[in-house]
C-alpha cells in the first residue's frame, strides 16, 4: 500500500535561520523545518510508521494530535528525516501539528486518515468461523470498546448464552457455567450514526440503561431495524458497529440449536456454544 503523503504548506514554510541578538557577531540559531509528512501503512489500531522530512530535524521536533497512541521515535533519525511509530485510533480528519523544541509551529495541517482497509475481526466458534468487518468511521466508541476486549483476550472460553431463533444470537459475557466475566466500564450508547440493525450486523448488547454496554454483543438474524434502530431520545435503540462479511451460515447454525432455561436465564443453548478465539485479522 502506497504511503499517504502530505506536502508542506502554509505555516510549514518557516525560514531555516532566525537571527538572535543584535550585532553581526551573533551566531544565528538554526531551526528545523518540515517539508512533508507521510504515514504508512494505515491500519486501524495497528502499528503505523510516520515519516517527517525536512531540514535540521536533528534540532528537535514534537508531533501532536496525530490521531494515534503510544507515539515512539525510531532510532537512527537524521537531520533530514525523523521516523515515529504509533497505533492508529482515529479515522477521518485529524489536525496535526509539528513543533520545534520551543513550541514554534513548523507544520500544521488537517490530514485525512483513510484506512487502507476496514478493520476485520475473525471469530472462531464451535459451529465455525465468522468474519466481522467493523466500522470505526461511524461507531468509533463502540468499535474501540469491542477491540479492547478482543486485544485483552477476553472472549475465548465465553459462550453464546442467548439464542432467539428469528431474532438474535447473543454472546461474549458468560462462561459455559454461566459465570459472568469481569468487564471494563460501560460505554456511551452510539446510535443514530447511519448504521442499522439489518440481518448479519453486530451490535452492542445493553440493559434498559442506555449507557450500559460492555462486552456482550449480538448478531441480527433478520432485519431488526424497526425494533432496534434509533427512534427518539427516549427510544434510542441499540448500537450497530459492524457486519458479518463471511460466516452467515455459521450464525444461522448457532441460531438453530436447541435451547432451555438455565440458572434463571432463558434461551440458553442446551449444549454450550463456545467462542474459541477472536482476533483482529485486518
């Protein structure tokens, strides 16, 4: 994938030398300038490389607001090129500022972070493999919440504990003994963003408290948009954050298993349906 490159303009056209002092014997101060910035590869929540080109960069530069976490400089930088790595966590327009060591702006631009490909997660279950494409553009809060659990290894050994034929299958909260896993803090409900509860989409399960979603997710077995989508502030619906791109047959196979009431919970599969692994694969 070719790197995305943003060429210097506006504030970035700073002079190489700025005089300091008041007589001819004063030594000029050499300052850094930036000519271009590139970022590659651009994959959501994956390590990416940021390359800054310019002059006198060995005098020190700071990178701000690049839309990523854990910004780390790579050893071996030169006066004309400095390289950083970070983990991308934002998409869309990101205002990026590069300053020198005294906070003088060398470069400032609104960069559009367009992913090389939408992030995908592969979920292996007792009934087969499901590939889910996530949508961080429209549901960044909910996608990040889900990926936090994926990256922490939370989902393996959890089950699909709710199977309602013709409606949803739900999982990601309990072990086969119906013991709830310890979860992170709940996230804010993210609906009315242009995503709908159609067949094969994945949504964040919650209680009657709108902002109570944590680890549990559901797959829509049919078009549930009329019942589950945003209607109003008092009926905000359920947050969709992706869709199945491979494995609808697996979803349907899970939906076909016999269920019973166990430990006071209805629609629990008679034979536990385990989630074996969940990994981000794109």
